[in-house]
């Protein structure tokens, strides 16, 4: 049977199978803490059973609600930052045509983003584009008060209202936010926007299977049923009742912690498929924000190969030996491109004649894994059969589940993010936000 496979055999030169097996007890304790809701952050465990709890009626509700919007939308602008946009972007970018923004015939709206940065030129150029194309907005903020998306939405809302009128704009804006609190909830209620709720017990970085991910993805034509059923299948594979050896999330969590304890402080998520770039960005947030606290945590980094072998390859091969890699390998491509022969053979590629491009890619992957092993970089490999909604659902849920286990093994609260507030306090002080007078005086004395 086809399934996502995790191969940890290429860490055995660094950590023995026995050392990993010895962590089974600790891993199982972390799973108990997670599933019994007895650990730190236990009020943020709603994501754990989310994929199997969502009903057919709820999914149909989403599909029906967004169908009308899809008809009249060329561009969907997703306004959000961090956990409020990375999940949708990861899935969308993994499944969309590489050049969908340039294709004349579009089957579904093209997804673009705003509020994920504070770039003035970015916003100006987006507004220029929006003059020319019909668009709708999904604005996503759990707190409803995050500066970046609030700023972007204020500008885009004005633009849309001026362009299509207030009534039509109301029909083209969907808000995803808290059920009762926050400025966005208030605005959505006052303006009469269609709105969806981010459950109280699901944090941003664990929210891809809530309306945060599902609404924009459904509008842009992603099969959210398949995504959710993949996630649900993986939640069964990760059930804590399964023995350690059969539970991929437990094995991944145990192995990365064993490597960390042996001095491998940096984990590189490596892909050999350009469409996975934002899956890595999503993963970086998931693990970075969950684990990086109390002076601890594996530093999550990522590379897109083979592109980055020509930039970061040197460091990975010969730099400081604090790295380990987790490679995501996609077994099947969607299309075949065969390498042609050439009578002159100046590029000396005729030995590859008749092979398809992915064969070369797979040999680059294997060759790199072995070279990095020789260079002292242990390696885990996650293979997924193909890049579609079902396998992505499985992959994302696998990482979420393992993150909860791994965070508890590390002894921290995997579900808070107190460190994110520090920059906000300084920014508000520098911007002279009312209520921050004391902080403003303090920070100015440092300049
Ligand atoms: O994971 C998190 O909690 C953060 O990345 C948030 O998602 C991000 O800061 C956006 O917050 P909000 O949805 O409240 O606007």
C-alpha cells in the first residue's frame, strides 16, 4: 500500500538504533502528555483531532459558500501573517501550476498575499495590479489586532470599495477570526462580512485544517476533502496506541531529539521539488515558534535543492558539523519530460538520452544524501508518493503531531510564543502608539 515513509537508517552512523529505541519510553510519555492534555499549553490542543472531527456538512458548507465568489474572482488576496497565511500558501503553492499567474486560461482564482510584510513598494505594486484584475479578499487574523494584516486590510478594503462599490465589496470580503473577540470580529460583524471562526483552542501555526487554510484553498480550487482525509489518515497512523516502531511522528520526534542531544543543533528541511518551498516556510514557523524558547530548541532551516546545492551546498558539506537533514522526497512527478539525443553532443549529455528529468533529480538527491553523510551530516528521509492534496494533508498533520511530541520531549510549552511580543513592543514604542508613552521614552533614550 502506498504511504508516506520515514527512513531514519542514515542517522545510524551517528546515533545507534538502540539509542533511538531507548527514547521510546520518553516519547510515549510526551504522547501521553499531549493526548491527555496534561502538559503546558493544554488549552491549545484543538488541532490534534481536528481532521477527523470536521463533518461532511461543514465541508459542504464551505464549498457551497465559496463557489459564488470563485466565479467572479481572478485574484484572491489572502491577508494574514505567520500562522494565518503560511498554511494556505504552503498547500496552494505545492498544488498550483508553476506559472499559473502567467497562464491565459485560469481554471481557478490565483492566490496572492498581503499583510505578510510591511513593504510599501509591495503594496503599491499590488494595488497597481488590482486596478487591472477582478479580486476578492480573505482577511485572516486570530487576534484581529496584528499590525501587518490590519494595515494591509485597511488599504485593500478602501481600494476594493472604491473599485466595485461598498455593497459588492461586502460580498467579496471574507473574514476568518475569533468567534467573539478582537477588532476584526467587530469589523466583520459591523460591515456584515461573511465570517468563519478560528477555534479558541487552535494556535495560528496549527491552524491549516481550520477555515484559516480551508477557506482560501477552497476558493482557489484545492480539494479540501482530500486534504482533510489525508490529515485524518495520518492522525490514525500517529495514534499513541500504536507501537513506537509503527508511529512515524514518534520516531521522527525521538530521532531529532536524539540528534539534538548529540550536538546537532540545526535541522535542515531539504526538498528536491520547487513547489515545496512554502511547505518548508510553514514547517520553519511550526518548529521554530513551537520549540525555540527557554534557551533551547533545534534551529529549523531549509534549502530547495538542487538550486541551493549551488549556494549552501559547500557549507552543508564542510562547514560546522552541527547540522542534520530531513529530506522530503516526492516519488512520482505529475508529468514526464524526456531528455532528447543530440548528434553534436557538445554538452556530453547523450548518455542520458531517453531518460526523464526526474531520473536526474533523483540521482542528485541520492548522491547528495550520501555525500552529506560522508561529510558528517546525518539524514532522515520522508518520501511522499506524489504531490497532491491527500499526501500534503498527511505530511502537514505528521509534522504537527511530531512537533507536539518533540516540544514536550524538549521540556518546553510547544503552544505559546511569548518571544514574538518583544519586537511588537519596541515597534509600537517607536511608532508612538497611544498607551506606549513610557516605552517610547525608554526606547528613545537608547537611540
Ligand atoms: O502562530 C502564531 O501564533 C503566529 O504566527 C500568528 O499566527 C501570527 O502572529 C498572526 O497572528 P493573528 O492571526 O492573530 O493575526
